[in-house]
C-alpha cells in the first residue's frame, strides 16, 4: 500500500487551499495525474454538481494552469482563481448553469 489517497476520494483541507475547510462544495484530488486527466475528472465531478456550486481541484500537473481555465471558458463554468503551495496548485471553479 502506497499511502496515497486515491484521486476519487476527497482529501482533507490542505495548507495552500483557496478556501477554509468546508467552504467548497467538493474537493477533487488530481495530484499526480497528468494531462488531460485533471480536466476530465473536473468535468465529470462538475457534471454531478448543482449550478453555482464550488469545486476546488488540487493538481500537480503544470499544464493544468492552462487547461483548467480554458476548460471553464469553453464549458461555461467560472474560473475563480488559483493558488500554488509547493508542487500543488489549487484551482477554484464555480459550476455554470445547466446546458
């Protein structure tokens, strides 16, 4: 057993997180996943969330800095910002209206 949290599970609040614990409606752990998986997993998670809900994504993939904001613009979600904490960058996304 590696001791790593599987990406499907929501991790505990991280030090560099954008929001206090419990403020985001969902937290997606995409650490260790390479492009395009952080975006694909965020897309899947957002599909199951209500419009206006907040998703925080924790990712280590350097390309996610480009991919996640672009995905949000294309899919109608609001990219609210990012914050880096060492190798992990936290992204905050507000779910757009149902299409």
